[in-house]
C-alpha cells in the first residue's frame, strides 16, 4: 500500500476510535493477503470458527488501545 490513507490516529470520540481500530484490522488483512478473491475464499473457513473470530476481536482491541493512547484516552 503506497497511498496515504491514515493521516492521523486522532479521532473526535471513542466510537470514532473504535471504527478506526476496526479499519486498521481490516487494512492489515488486506496488506497480508492482497488477493480479494483468496480473502473471499478464506472467509468461509473462519466466519464460523469461534477461535478465529475471538482472535480478530483481539486484533481490533489492540488497535483500539493504540488509538486510545494516541488520543490521550479522549481526556479534555
């Protein structure tokens, strides 16, 4: 990915921060597996696997921690 799509980790609200964390996780998958066709094929193997779904949630949570820290935990 050579285009700039993430100019900042700063967000206005925690909800926006969570949305950004989710996007970070999704972009990470796209960078790791650039083939949309293969990602679509693989989806059926993890969409009903609770361990893989929990792992996905953990990745989002890690990104959210990073975004929250970058936003000073939205303290005024």
